[in-house]
C-alpha cells in the first residue's frame, strides 16, 4: 500500500507527464506544424545540432527514418524530445540565462517556463527519492500551474485547458486523500461499533446463562418438592384401591 508521500510524488509526476507534455506538444505544433517539420529537420545547420541529442535520447530513427521523412504526430513525443525540438526548431527567444540553464526567478517568458518544466521533469524522473511531503507538493503544484499559465497566456490559446487538466489531477489527488481519511474514520467507527456489539452480545449471553441456571435451580427445587407429594399421592391411591378398609364396621340387628 502506497504512503501519502508516495502518492504526492506520483501526483507531480502525472501532472508533468500528462498536461505539461501535452502543452509542449501544442507549443511545438503552434510554431511548427507536423506537416512542415521534415523541412526544418533536414536543414543542415539544425540537423548538426539535433542529431547528437537525438542519439543520446535514442530517438534518431523517430525523426530521421531510414526511408522517407517523418510524417507522424507530436502526440507520441515525450517531454525530453519536445524540449529539444522546441529549443532548436521554433525560434522561441532564449530566456535571460539561456537555454539549458535555470531561468531567473523573475523571468516569465515562454522559454523560461518551458525550461522550468524541463528541470522539474528531470528532478522527478531521475531524482533519488520517490516521496514528497504535503508542503513540497503544495510548492510544486504552484510551480507547475504557474508555468502552464504563463505558457498558455503567451501563446494566446484563448483557453486554460492544460492548466485545468493539471488542476484536475491535483484536485483528484486531494479528494482521494480526503476519501482515504474518511474511509479510515469510517473503518474506526465500524470497529468501535463492532466492539460495542460484541460486548453487548457477551453481556446478553452471560445474562442468558444466568437465567438458564436460575431456571435449572427452580426445576431442581420443584423436583425436590414433588417427591414427598408423589409419595403421599401413592399412599392415597393405595387406600383408594381397597375402599373397605376405609369404612367402619356395620352392625346388623336381627328381628325378634
């Protein structure tokens, strides 16, 4: 059974792997539609920069198939690949400290927020821990939502679908936690009620045994009382079987 800290960690991972990844897919699509990407991929200058990274990610054949050109969908791209393509193909301006570096805390550019998402993703994909306290979860939730909000606003998507999707993940995790606590409370109440019921049943059983014992004592007492009565009844019945023994002698006078 997972702990609360483990569930917190998985919640952050899910927010990064789902809405954040889908948002970066949309960013790439906004600047470079799928149908046009093969032209940029085969530009010699861009290709020299991309190929070494793709080999490291083991994604070279995805974008440079042995025959033909890439004609797939961004929907299958993970966050690492999307970061490489956005950085090298979209022309989005660098953030103040430059691509690949932690952005300045005051920088809210699209590049800075994409960089923050990349750093967060690496932190939770390659980190040494799989636990997150409630305080840390609250902090990372704020960071993730802030990044998504900043990117969506700059893209002028006229939608908050990715921010809403991330919020839904965090909300569902919180409701699950509340449900777990509620279930635990219910289980405790059920155990308490069961204990009381067992105690009541034991009490009733004890009382029943006592009453049965009293009834047995009464039966035994009645049996003792019936013995002399049965004895006297037997004597009376014996006399009744010889009624002459009970009549006085009759005097008979003879006439003169």
